[in-house]
């Protein structure tokens, strides 16, 4: 290879690295927007702020636009750069991740719609303590999974995977309390159902954060850990790969 | 290009086409399994067949295994064949589709778990008429979206996209009736909630079938129609692309 073509290929490779960096930056921007949507949807619910709820509902379009834009970027990189090995895994992981982030955006929008329904009804809404508690847990999972993605940090990613089980337990127990409220006071049924949908949406956000964490392990280690129970995933297994 | 290398490249291209055909076949096998899971979960619920419900719940592992296997195939094709244009869109569409099919499998499994809870309770379960009705509608959407994928049939795909709106309306009206049942008889709350989770799962299956249909339009026309309201998607727009 002569010097000219070597310089040329270095140039291509620098451009390519820059494209991959930009792809990551855009994914993180989408992640940041989605985190904000979840946070504001919960704030709207807890503070009975229908104006904020409407804002969250309307902002969902921005999340959707970002998904289309980033997916386009991925397809362009696949077509033009024909990435291999870890670069290819990054692009595939980003394609999967935008889909989860978009669905988290949908869940935020559902929470906002339930906040709007609740703001029309009575003031004495049951179950908000549980919503606050689970939402904090789930938002931490989401934040950590995005940080793990940004830093290619598999330890942090595995922490998120383990957290998901705890959220599922908290969710189950909160749903049982809410069912008791309903049975005790049938006038509360409609508002308790709204709170149940919110909890279900939060539990889904936790599932999607868990998926994001799994993609981090995939992209760093080349190991597909979806559908493996966290208890089977001990550190040995990750180190071996 | 001399004859030898021409024969060689024809050989490569024949192999590549065969790999893409196999990829489609595997996706259709996964689709078929997922269809069967939804059908049997609903049958288990309507016929109060807890044995069948357990089978569906346990079979979810097969769906998950197929997802991992097909996603692996996609990554291998991207790495080795570096597909372009419509071949690339097919591989990207399959990566997206396995994720939706896997989630439909999860929903079938949730329906099966609710069928098991219901089979432990009273015999007089409300809302099964609605479940039967919506499940038939949703199963048709799923079947059509898979057929559309197999045949690259964008007309059929667009039909599915339009159907999704109808299912959402049916779902909303069924949920309102179920809430009335709850309010009229608080002893029914627990079983009505189970039926509500089943309806929500079916509504999600409809959403995923809708996503599959959107991928067909993407892979055939190179047009990303996610997040465009069906009423904005007139035929002109599809023809122009």
C-alpha cells in the first residue's frame, strides 16, 4: 500500500469513527429526551399539573422523529461503511435501542394521559406513594442503562438487569394494595384504574431499561444475554466471553 | 471481468439470495409459532383449560430462542455479505420484526398467566365475549401482517395499519364495559382485572402487528411510515416513493 492510499484509508477511518461517535451522541440525546418525558409525566401526575401533562403528551412526536432520524443514520452507516465486529454490534445495538427508547416515550405519554384523566376527578387519589416510589426506582434504572451505554460499562449494565427483578416485585405488591383500595371503596375504581395503568407503564419502562442494559453487554462482549435469567448470569460467564 | 470470476460472483450471489430466503423462512417460522401461542392462550382462557395455559407459558422460551437465532443470522449476513439497498432493508426489517414477534410472545404468555389466575377463581367471568371478539380481530391482523411480510404485499400491510385504529376503539369500549361490571359488583373486581390485563395484552399484540405491517412498507418502498397517522398515508404518498 502506498502512502497516499494509506492516508486515504486513515482519513476514511477517521470519518467513520466520527460517524459512530455522532450516532452515540444522537442516541444519548434521544435517551435524555425520553428520561425528561418520564420525569415530567410523573411530576404532572403527582402535582396534578394538567398543563405539564399536555406538554409531555405533545412532545412524544419529538421522540418519534428522533427514532426515525437515528434509524436512518444506522442504515446509512451499514450501507456505506459496512462495519464489522464491534462497530457492527454498535450499529445493531443502536437500532434495537431506539425502539426501546421510543416505547419508553410511549409509556411516558400514557402516564401523561392518565394524569389528565385523574386531574378531572376527585382529589383523594390512592396509590400515589407507590407511584412515586416505583418511578424513582425505574428512573434510576433508565439513567444507569443510558450511562452504561455511553461508557460501554457492562458492570453498571448488569446492575440494571438485577434491579429489574426488584421493580417487578415492587410492582406486584403495589398492584395488590391498589386492588384492596378498589374493593374497599367502589367509588375509587375509576381513579385507581388510572393509577394502575401508570404503574404498569412504569414497569414497562423498567423492562425497556433492562433491554438497553442487555444491549450494552451485547455490544461490549458480543454476548446476547436476552432471555437469560439474571441469576444464571454470574460474573464468570461474562468474563469468559 | 473474466468468466471465472463472473461465475464466482454468480455463485456468491446465489448463495446470498439463498441466505436471505432462509432468513425470511425463519422469520415466518417464528411468526407461525407466535400466532399459535396467541391462539392457544386465548383458547386456554375461553375454555378454562389450565393445562393448555401452562403449555403456552412454558413455550415462550422457544420464541425467545428463535429471536436470538434469527438476530444472529442477521448480524452474520450484515458482517459477511454487506448487503445494500433492498437487501439491507430486508435485514434491518427482520431485526425489527423479531423484536415485535418476541414481544407478542410475551403478551401470549401474560394472557396464559391471567388464564391460570382466572381458572382458580369463580366460574362466572365477565367480559369473555369482548375477549373473543377482539382476539379474533387481532389474530387476523397478525396473520395478515405476516402474510404481507412473506409476499412483500404493501396493500395488505396498509390494510393492517388501518385495522389497528378499529381495534383501539373496540378496546376502549370493552374497557369501559368492564369498569361498569366492577362498579356493579365489587366481588368481581379481581377477575375483571384479569380480563382487563388480557384485553390490554391483545391490544398490544395489535400494535405489534401494526409495526410488522409498517416494516413491510419500509422494506418494499424504502419508506418509513412509523409515526405517520394512517389517515395521512394515502395511496398517492406510497406511489410517489
